[in-house]
C-alpha cells in the first residue's frame, strides 16, 4: 500500500505482471475511489466549462463521456479529466492528486455564472473499474440495464447489484470495460460481489502498478508525467483534444502561439533496444547531446516484454524513426522513437 | 518464515552459500517478495573484484531499482546467464535457480560480518532494512 492523493492505495494484489495479463486477456477490477468526482449543475455548465478547457463540452451528447484538459494562461495543464454528460448534470472526474487544487480552481471561476452549483464527492463517492475483454460478461448480469448496448465512451444511470450507479463504458487501460460510479457505502459490497461473480471468468483485483503499465502501453497520458502545469496538451501529445476553433478559453492564446512556432519540447514514445529498463528522470540523448529526459517507463508485456518509455525531448529528436540514447547508470542504451500507442487491442 | 540453513545472510537481504573458497550469491526470498516482479538484473562482470558490502549491481522490479550489495568480497567467477532471458527466476526460486553469481572469496573471515539464518529471520521479522 502506498499513500496516493490522500488515500492508501494498493500498488499490487497478486503481482503487477499477473494483473496486467488478466486485464489484457480476461478482466481486472480496480478500486479508483481516490479519483475526484465533482457534480456540476446549472444551465451554464457547458459554456463555463468550455471557457476553462481545451476540448468541447457543449457539443457532448446526453450520456456521452469525453476526455478534456483544464489549462492555465500559459497553456500548461492544470489537470486532465473526464466529463460525463447527464440529463440534469455533468460528472467531472479529476485526478486524485489534483482534486483539492481543482475544487478550489473551479469554485474560484464561477463568478460570471451564478446559476452554477458544484458538489464535491471526493472521499464520499466510490469508483470501481472492471476492464478487459471479459468485463462485459462480468458486469452485465449485475446491472438492471442493457450495458451490452452501451457504446464506448457513453454512460447510463442504473443499478448495480441494487445500488444506484452511473455505469460508463470508459477506462484507462486500452481494453473494453466499465467504470461504476457509486456511493461509497455501497462500494465494498459491490467490489466483493464482482470479484466473486467474476472469478470463473478470470477476474483479478488490480492495483496502481498494473494500471500504470496498462495506460502507458495504451499511450494514455498520466498527469505529472506526460502532462503537467509546465507541459502543454500539445507538448504532451494531446493536441487532438485541443479545439482551437472554440471561442476563448483559458490558455488558448498561448496554445495558438505554440502551434504557430512549433518549437516546444514534446513527448516522444520510445522502445528501448536492450533489456535494461528506463526510469523517470533518466537523461535522453541525440548524437551524444542531452536533449530531454524520461517521463514514464515500463516493461511492456504486450510488446513481448520490450522496455518502453515516454520522454520529453527537443523537437528535432521527436520524429518517429529517430534513434535516441537513454543514459542508464552511466551507459547509453539505444531507443527508437515510435508512434503512440505502443499497444492497440485487436 | 525460516531461512534455509547452510547459508549466510547480509542485512541488505543477500545470501551467500560458501563451499570451499567459492561463494554463490543471491537475494533472499524476502527480498524478491518485497520487490515484486523482477524484470532486470545487472550483475558484476566475470573477473571483476568485488568488495564486501559494496554496491555491485542492481535488481529491478517493475516499479523499483534496488542496489545489489556484495555480501562477501572476492573475484567474480561466474554469473547466472539464465537471468538475462528470464530474470523472474529470482522470483520463482530465489535460493536456487535464481542465484546471481559465484565469487572466489578473498578473505573467508568476512563471513563473520554476515548473519546466521536465525539472525536473519529476526531481522526480517522486525521488518528492518
């Protein structure tokens, strides 16, 4: 167990590699109750949220989920989040470590929108994710609604094992799966029921270690690594989420300038040639010159156990196909820049 | 858990089995269990001299890099090359097939600086590192 965002979080249950294997081939169950859950109510939520984020909130359809990033005036990332649009409200899911900061930031930015009502469920609401190719057959029998018909990145309000839940077909592993937003009091029972019912399908409890490995393979950014207040969505490889055709939003001018000059350091995805793993902070070199540093790294079981990494590097080092060096305990190991994601489910 | 008899232990969770003037070195089951899935082992070179308790390599799990300390000094005679392709051998059999390297002892008296199985048991029971 490790402290994480004010919670005691399991890094692993049965072993990180074993949990990773379960999620890729069968299913894993994650306790993500540390994530911040804010409820946003009021007619002006879409316009307000659109003024603070890079992706579009107003164009979301009812029951749709969408990835988004809150940026500061310099274009840095305050947090990366998911919005879930419901008929009477939005659910905003923020990173655990950023939840206090984001709660204060959101409440400090509502002056022009007196109709807004924000509710903080961080610490009282729970989140259980079931991820993997067999997630549907494990989750569906416990739901009172047709979750098989649920499209990827959509959600439905229903009941799970009798308890009220927002059931979303979302996740952060690169596999199909569900995220169940619950009242905290219902979560332990539902966790146990899912584990019990999923046993025959090979469901395993999975912790933060497996989650980090799975998300990295799937090319998904983790706040504090690929993006942070000093790494913009563009630099962090999330330019796809930046809708520059939106009206004014915090950070838009800075991001437009980054687009125009295109000179910023950026995240590159690397596959290492040797067996020595890279680690966060290791120097990255181009022709012997230090041009960046590793941000995330892991062995990638889905890539035959190759070592992979992301690194924030100078622009001229980020082109796919470039061979870079990673300095590991004084020795330079070759690594090739590849496109993200490292892994895509078939 | 009782530690295997016949081995000596370091406070840094290495073991050495001394036969004549040759020591076989590994990390303990407690160490591999604490580290979790081991994905890489960096060992000293054959022929390299190692000093007792000096840092001479690393054992890397999925989440962490841990220094490997020589439990006893001498000249490295052989390394366990099976670990290159299958470092998880250390997880599966820390006291057997997951051995790390063999060393020709430079000073057998260095054994006095190591722990007997019962003393290492006590160390592990304290959760000390």
